[in-house]
């Protein structure tokens, strides 16, 4: 039996901040009315906080809107997910921690309204972005569907990001983006590379114009493009994926050939990684298979 995941991706323009989230409620309702059997609904990076690019001071802009997580905003978002019975990734939120650090944080809500995953962007686009770096990666279970993960925009430029999420067992990685610059062309290549080198679905959703460059792209575990948006126009994109394709690709190899997750033997010695002051430990790599792809 295949494990099909029905996703809807909102390649939409960033919305003006709305403390009551009434605009967002309408946006969610419209997307789901057009796609009533949706499992997962996804919005771009900082979707609910448009206007930063015009503010002249993005740090001050986001700090004025930031809240702790969990907090009142996540409470309202949880209610929207619960009302519609859908997995909801509403983009990312400016999060202010107790020490005053400002993070770009993705949150995922279950159909029951539970906060299923919290991920702080590890690789802000510096020097332009004001965010503090997050310090860890994660994956989460969507019962009856599969194991999923999230990264944010510039994370896609760092192979370590998707590799760690895949090592945690994610079969699909949602890459939420607000790319406003011409390097979206390179990000399309990186989306395919991240999918191929980790044998996962890599689902890269960018913001629409006039702020974002659009061109969202959704890639299967073999590196095949399922769909690529042709431009920056607003578009609501339904995509159905079969997570068993991940299992099949890893068992038979990419193009029937390459099985990277089965590279090492337990008797292999450590491989030094000087850039990190660490190493690849073959036994730990193999434990990923033995432990059912869980962290």
C-alpha cells in the first residue's frame, strides 16, 4: 500500500502583519476549499510579516512583531490547524527568546492543533538578515503519513542541513523560502541536489512577487522535478507524493545504482571532518538503518 501525502503549497506574496490572523484564516480556508482532501498546507518563509523589505531596518521590524514560542500567535495558528483538520506549516515566525535573541522559526501544527515541530533557521542569509543562528535540526512524525522535516531558505545552500534532517529519518523536507534575489536560479539546482544526495522529496516553496522571485520547485528522491512554477505569480499548487518512493530509491539505488545510506560497514574506521572538528562514525551512520531512521 502506497503512502501518499497530499500537499498544497501557497506560492503567495507576503501578507501584512495581522495580530488576529483573520486574513490568514481566509487564505487557509480558500486554499482548502479548492483542495478539500489536503494533508499538509504550506506557506513561504515569514509569510505573515510582509513589509520588512520596505522598513529600512529589518531587525527593528521583526523585533516589533516577534513573540515567544509557544505564545499567543502560535495559539491562534494551532486553532486554525485544528479547525480545518490539516497539518499546517504557516511559514516561519520571528521568535524572541528570553535572552532577547531573535530567531527565524518554522512551526508545524498537527490536525489536532498540537505544535509538532519547532525549527530555528540555522543558516541566516548574512550579512543581510538580522536573525540569530539556530543550533539544531529536527524531524517529526505525521502519524499515518510519514516522517517529515523543515528547513528555511538559505539552509538549502548548506549540505549539512538536509543531510541531518534526512539522517533523522525525514522522507520529505519542506524548504520554505523568501528569495527576492536572482540566485533563485541556483536554488533550483540545489533543490535537485539536496533531493538526490539524500534520497528524499525536497519541496522548495518560494514567496510570490512582487517581493519574492517565485519559481517554487518540488523534487522527487531520484532528482526528478515533479513541478516547477514558471514565474513569480501567485499560485496555489497541489502536489501528491508517494513516500514509498523514498524507500524504493534507497533500497534499489538512485537510477538503480547508488545507495549512499548503505555506504559504510560497521568495521570501517572514523573519517575525519576537519572543518567541524569531528568525524563520520560508520557505526553511528549504520545505526540509522538499525534504529528505523529515528534520531
